[in-house]
C-alpha cells in the first residue's frame, strides 16, 4: 500500500492511473476506522481497479465548541486495517496541504446544507462539501463511496457532483450496525459502557417508528412524537432533532407517504450521535 502525504504526490499518481486507463475508487474518511468504513473499501475493490482511502480530520467542519482536538485518531491501526483490506493507496495529508496559507474558497449547496444537522452545526456542510470537492480533484476518482448513516452528507455531495458536472459517481452504501443495532461511528469510542447501552435508544426508537408506519401510521407528527418520547425516556439521552423529510430535498413531511427519510441526532452524555431509516410507503 502506497502512503502519500502531499497533494502533488497524490495528483501525480492520479495522472498515472488515468494514463493507464484505470478506474479509481475513493473512500474519504476522518480515520479511526471501523467496519462501516471497511464495507466501503470492499465495495470499491469490487467496482474499481484502484482503491484510495484518505484520512483527514478536517478542521473546518468542526464548530468552536466541538471535538476536533479530541476526535479519535490511530493512524497505525488504521493503516494496518487498510493494508489488510487490500487498499492500494492511503492519502494522509496534513491541514497545511489542504488549506495552504491564504486559503479562502468554499463551496455551498444551498437549500440542503442548512437543514437537519446543518441547523445545529452552522457551516459544517459548507466545510464538508469544500474538502470533498478538493479531495475529488486531487484523487481523480471515477467512483466515491459514502455510508448511508450520513444521509444528509451523501445527498449534499451527490448534488454538488451533479451540479458541478464532476466526473465522479457518488455511491451510497448501506448503513452498518453493531449486532445490537447501534449504528457504527468513530464517535462511539467516546461512550462509557453505561452510555453505550443508553445509545441503543436511537435504533430502538427508529425501529418503533418503522413498525408503527408498517401498521398504518401516516401522520408524520405522531411518528416523530413517538420517537421523541422513546428517546426522552432514556435519562442519558437528549434530542437534538427528529425529523421526517423528503430524501431528495430534505423538506419536512406532514404525511408519511412515498419515499421518506426519518433522521435524528441525539446527545448521549456529551456525545452527539446520528441515525436514520429510509422507508418507501
């Protein structure tokens, strides 16, 4: 596995692969890898000739009171995972490579970036769209793989790629859960054993909503109220948001019909976790 730390070095490799006619698959990450990331790697290896993984904890997407400094990092462990998984190249730049002195250009995907997580994390998706666009330009992938847990993120990146006529297909891969139902996340490492148990309320409440809708519930407000009640019954959990939205434009829904995304963000202790389900009714 090649390890590249400079933009110039990564671009040189991308040019070489393009010249050789190889399709590049790309998995952008912030590291501290888990099975969810590795499922994206496996999908890339199925569909592309070359698989590149980036590890970059993007400082611009963290708010002033968020967890940039304490975000979990373990490059040695991550590298071993990726090498074992057959990754061809790890791109591991530092912040000065991505944002050189004087950097001042950002990307907006209006109408999508300020909803759901964007309400409580102002500027977050502007930073995400910007860094992903830069990574696409540097790596030159034909395919880029993202997990469905980050439903708003992948929607925004897909819209950006379409609007800017990028030569990268954005691929959404299934959400991966632990056997007990908790959605895999690097931030799960923050949870104490008691909080880890309490965090199950996210998936439990979504499964309740799925059953209620299967039984005929069509009032979005009632479904949301039921989810909130389940979460609020857990003393260690605090709701950031629960919403039922159109999965294409993130507009709130009054009625559960057609394609529906039910998304939520919940603080368990001081750790903010997200989860969602996608339904067709």
